[in-house]
C-alpha cells in the first residue's frame, strides 16, 4: 500500500494539505485509533496521512491570564494525567486520562485524537463536556471556536470538516468550592474500554448546598450526553442519598444504551444509575 | 432397590439396570439419595493403569520426553477469596490458592510460575473470557473485547506443591500447566455464592450475569 505522509510545520499548512488531498486524507496525531482500526480491518489507512507532530503550538499546555486552560490537541493522555493544574482544578479530566487504554496508549494517544475519533466511549469526552470545553478548529483561510456539545454528531462522527485541524481545547476556569470526577465501570483493572461512564462536577455554596451541577454519561448513547434534567434536579439541593438517587434515576432515563459484545443494554441502563450516584458522591466529597 | 443379584446388574446411561430387563432401571442420583437415608454417602475407590501413549503421537508442543506423563492423572485444589460489588455485579478476586500434585517438581520456581500463571488465566475464564459469535462470525476477535485478566488483576497467590512421583513421566514429573486453569472457576463460583448468596451457573461469570443473579434473588425475597 502506498500512503503519502506529510509533516507540516504550521496549522495552516496542515489544513491546506488536508484540503488539497480531499476526503482521502486524514490528520494523524497519536495513531492509537487510526492505526489500530487499520490493523484490525475496521477501516483501512487513508491514502494520505497528515502528521501533526511537528506543529509546536499543538503540543503546548498552558493557562492564560483569564484562567482558561489551553490544551494543545497533540497533548498526550499521560501529560494531562500528570499536569498539576489538571489534577488540582479539572480533576475529572485527570481521572479520565489516567485510565485510557494502557500506559503505551496514554503516552502516544492524544486529547485531540480522542475527541476527533468521535467514539461515544471516549474517556475525555465526559469531563470536557461538563467543563464546557470549546474547540479551536483551523481551516486553510479561517478558524472557528465550537462548543464540544456541537462537535459530537454521532458514533464516530464529529462536526470537524475534512480540511479542518483541531488545534486546541479551551477549558474555562472553575470557581468556588467545586469537585469533579469521572468514573468508569470496569471489568478488569487495565486495558479497559468504557461500557458505562459517568462524569459529575458539582459546586457548593457556603451553606453546603449544590449551587451548580453538571453530569455527563459515556458509552450509553450515540454520543456522550449531558443530563440537564438531573442537573436541574440537583441545583439548590442539600446533598443527601435521596437527592442523589433521584438524579441517578433521571440519568438512567436519559440513557439509550445498545446491546453489544461488551454488555447487554438492560445492564448498561441499570449501571447508569449506579455510576451516576457514585460519581456524584465522589464529586461532593472532593468539593467538600 | 432392584431386588437382583449384583452380578445381574449393569451400569449404563447414568444408572443401573437389570441385565435383560431394561425397564428395571434406577438412576445413580436415586441410588445416592437412598444411600444417604440408609447407610450414608456413597463412596468408592479404584485405580487405573495409564495406557502408554502411541509412539507416533506428540512430536508437537512438549516433545516426546514429556509425553508419557500426559496420561497420568493430576489432582489439584483451588481456593479463592473474592469481593462482589453487589450494585454492579463486578467480581474481584482478592486472593487465590492452588495446591497441586505435580509429580516431581523438577524446577520448583518454574512449577510455581506455571501454577500462578494458570490461576490468573483461570480467573479470566471464570470472570471475563468468552468468544461471542453471531452468524458464524466472532464478534470479539481481539484482546480489547476478549478480556483476559491483566497483570494488574492478578490477586495475591499462594501455591503448594504436592510431590507424588509419576511412574512414567521424566524424573517422575506430571503435567503442570493446565490443571491450575481449570478448578479456580469453581472456587470463584463458590466464593461468590458464599459471599453474595447467588449461584451463577454460566461461565464466564460476567458482571451482567452476576448482577442478573443478584436481582433474581432480590425478586424472590
């Protein structure tokens, strides 16, 4: 198989290459999805690979003066997992990055690759969704900022146009007494893939009531989803097991899991409630 | 039960019948049940001489040197301590013990390694490993979805080597690698039953099956 391989030095050059080579070209970040999909016969490698490894700004992770975290799309899961800023503020993201695949996957797999692959089972999607992350997409002559919820279109499908390069992920600052967690149902301790995942982020007011809450569910719908009904039910409440159980029930109702080789739909449905309640409990503990 | 002389009895089809009178038949289960009432549990003893392996067989994995030992019986006992997450059905093996008759432990460290590796493989058999077919196709042909236990999943393991030399194996050795894969699933199933009160009767005992069994028990209460 002849595959053309390009290593552009700038975002615009990468976008131009993607545009020039059309739909047969794909951007390559860590390759942990692209190459594995080709090896297992799911999707052959594209005719043209545009490797993004030589674009310095894509590898950067920094906080700006407004407290917004700029996460270059080429930042690896391992870098996210070990980042003091992430561990301190956006804890759910560290939880997620720490359990992606294997150590090898985490060192070479990237934030941008995880998002652009568009799997409803991706680990980083839930945390980034509850943190209201936005994406900077660069085209040859323009660029745009898109909210993550608008980016997820379906299983394996995103709003990224073929000529667009995901440059970075922007994560707004968190305020007040807040805590967040990503929990994944695990059948073994390593090399797992989400069968059900839940992300919870809570903020408490001075009296200890829940002033804000965000919930996301992983691998139980065509895309990773927020659960506004459960979030609304929690806002203003003082945390109690009854309140959490009610939110878990609303999350369960919002999920639409499928039957597959990993688990039956009915089991996944029930686990949504269990994972949601556990994630909320842990997020409250971290906020406390 | 059959009112016949022992020499007129024939053992077949999971029971005993009177020779020439096939209608007069009792199952082994009926006999065992009756024995419990009358004399106590059935027990017996026996011996078998292992047959020599045909000389043309077994040029494969272990070569001819090990071959004679393949027909020698080996015995092992496994025990497991597990944690059952009753909300999710996820079972974690915390500790596993294997006592195994190995013939002569020619290389004891190697023997222990095989017992430990076999146990971890057996835990996978018990809890997560299964091939899922649909229309003749395997749906989980890779190790992402055919779930072996990983090194991180290995529990604390204790091994006990029991040496009862084989008459035919090299230096009295017996096959060591496969027995530790087999019995641990039974130990795990019994541990789940002891701890969580449910008997999961299908292998592997995946979280959804354990969860289903737990829910059925809740329903019966």
